[in-house]
C-alpha cells in the first residue's frame, strides 16, 4: 500500500480546487448517518476523510467528528463548524492511536485498498473503536460495475472555470480472478509518469465472509434499492454492526 499517500496527495493537487467544497454528496452521507445512527449528537470517526468536506458537513449537523486522512488532502477544505466539533488528524488509520470509542465509524469511497488481510485488520480496528450500540458505514467497491469498465480510457480536458487545471488521461482495468480494479492516471505529455490506485472489490456476499471473525457483522447495504445499486453504481454502502456475542 505504499502508493496510497502519493496517489491521493497528487490527485488532490490536480482536483482540489474543484472538489474541496461541500456538495449534495456530503449532505446525502450525513442523511445516511442519521438513518442508521439517529440524529445525534453522536461521536463520529471518519476514516480516509480526504479534503474533509463530509467531515465538515457531519460536524455542522451537530456531531463531534474525528477525521483521519493520510494524504496531503487532509484539512484542505475549511468550513465553518462549532469550536471543538471537528478534529482532523493527518495520519495512517492503520497506525493512528485514538482515545475513547465512537457511535459511528464511516469510511466513504475508499474501502478495498490493500489485501483481504489488510481489510480484516482494518475491520478489527473499527470493531475496537465502535461502542456496542454503534454502527459502521463503509463504501465498498462494486465488482459488477468495475468489471464493465475494464479497458475503458478517458480523456479529461482542463476546465479552469470549474477548478480543473490539468489535462489528464485515465485507464481502468479489472482482474476478474482477484476481483481487483486498477485505476491509472497520467498528465498529457507525460505518459511515462503514471500513478495508479488498486481497489479490491467485494460483492455483498463476499463482504459478509470477509467480516467474519473481525468483531463485526454485515447488517445490510444502503443508499438505494439493492438491485439498482449493484447494477448501476461503482460502490455501495455497507452497514456493519458489532457481532452478536456468542
């Protein structure tokens, strides 16, 4: 996983001027949090928080948020929040030490970085951070859609008015044996200088098997009708809760 910090820092520099802002996606995530954890106030841990827009929206909704982000995207967005309601930690969530426990652990648009063993290690950490009545909301990459994108190439031209200053190319490949997508980017004129993110994808059934023995259980998926989610969206949101005591 040595690529993680560099990939998200570099792409954050490419896209930050356009994307480090609150959008409907952030507010939709807060609504999902309320749907599964109640209106609050709650103590929320957000992993892989990126620019911090969703963490900010969550704090604005009245929750106490701790946001952990490994890349230079951390804290790039600074929205108005109540004093003490948002703490941003620039660290690796596999290594960070946190105090107390949380009502909600969220990981939006990121789960699947690394091996199955890495995911289980993270799930065990999440189980340790959650209160017994808590919930984890985890975006999981959907193999049914990523498989359709195998071999797709995209050319993105600059759009300075929207904050996109770079001309970029993207190539997506998918390995059906390992159920892994590789998403590769490079700047126009520099095809030899490519960066990639490697994303392990899981069906809900595979995710259910993955969480066994981690202290968590798959309680369902959310964000829309399940069949539509798996047919049309590159990720779905898994609802995880502490495993029932045996």
